[in-house]
C-alpha cells in the first residue's frame, strides 16, 4: 500500500503507556460493544469483563523518541489511513448535502478508558459511539499477522476502515436504530441484526478503499488480497471453528468469512454506499 506520502490526520490521540484506573465495565451499550468486539476476535467475553474489573499498573508515558522505530512508523501509518478515511467520507457526506464529523482515533497500550467502559487490549480494535472514537492497541497488528494469519499493511488499513465504518453508521443514525431493535428482539434476532450492521461496516470499508485509490492510487499488487484475507480470517464461522471446534450460526454476530469478503468487495468494486444496504438485502 502506498501511504508514506499521504496526509497525516490531526485526530490521533496518543495514550500509549498511560495509566488506566480500571473499574467494572459499564452496563448497557458499553458492555454490549465490548463483548461483541471480544467475540469478533475470538475472545471469550467473560475474559474481557473479568479483566476489566481487576487492578492494573501501566508503565509511564513514553515519548515517540523513546519508542521502537517500527512502532512509530506504525503510528504514522495509522494516522495516514485515518486521514484517507476523513477525506473520503467528508466528500461523500458533502455530496449528500451533509457535513462529516471526523472521529478521533486513540492509540493505547494494554488497556484504555472510553465512554463505553474500560477495555483491555484483548478485545481488539473497537469503536465507541459514546465518545465517537476508534481505539486500537498497535500490538494487535502482530496478532492479526501471527494469530489470524492476515499480514500486510492493507489488511491493517481494512481494520481501521471497518471501525470508521461504524462511526459512519453512528452519524447516519443506523447504529441507534439497530441498538433499539436489539433491545426488543430475542438473542437470536439480535445477533442477526448485529451481523447486518457489521457487514455494512465491511462494505463501508470497501467504499473507502475505492475512493482512496481513485484519489491517491494507494493500491499495490496484492493489497486487495490482503484485505480479503483479513476479512475472511475474522469470519464468525472460521473463528468459532477455531475456538470451539464447531460452528453455531445462531451465535454469529459479524457474518461468515464468505459474507465478510463479499460485502467488503461489494464496496470496493462499486464505491457506492447505496450498495451497502445490508438491512434490505435478501441475501447476506
């Protein structure tokens, strides 16, 4: 992925090495989001909730000059990808007669406090609608490469674009509608709504890739395959088979590997957010 010459975003909040005073993760949407994120990356939700209630001492904040060069390079990369999403969604919202409100992206180490509660790095990257921020521990990218076998910078960019996709859903009022519908639905139906929400975020990530490539020609040979591999690696069926040894479709919250690949690719090939309406799609 060609990113080095890209614009850096001003919306990166660096909390790496900051101490976190942990309390029990708040109820309601905070708990729902963190548990869903845990399930997304194949983590037992009880681990997240238990670790969130334990004490923890974080190292003192370190300056960029004191961090490994590769870590600083990765933070630069994240800043460029975030800037690309800002440019893409600002343009698309403007064309729709609306103003895009940019999210913040928080870099953290080990654990972080958000408006959705205290989250451990084990939950992976996540978006909190309460404060409109995306959170990521850069160590996750090593896990993406080693555990999920999805290496590559464009695979990493896909992860950020997916979380920003949730921000777009929040701005459009989609997340609130799904949250309200889930509160009235059975667990099985609630999971189905979550799948549609997540697949739409995958599609939105594809829309970003389409527009960013047209604007700056960011894609190199193999990049699309990296993103598709990442989408496939974190499909519910693949994660369940790996962690449980069996697949339980009614427990899906993000969609199968095939669905995630197809919806990301749908956004990538069309670049049209109208083609991302998973809620009216007869076939996911």
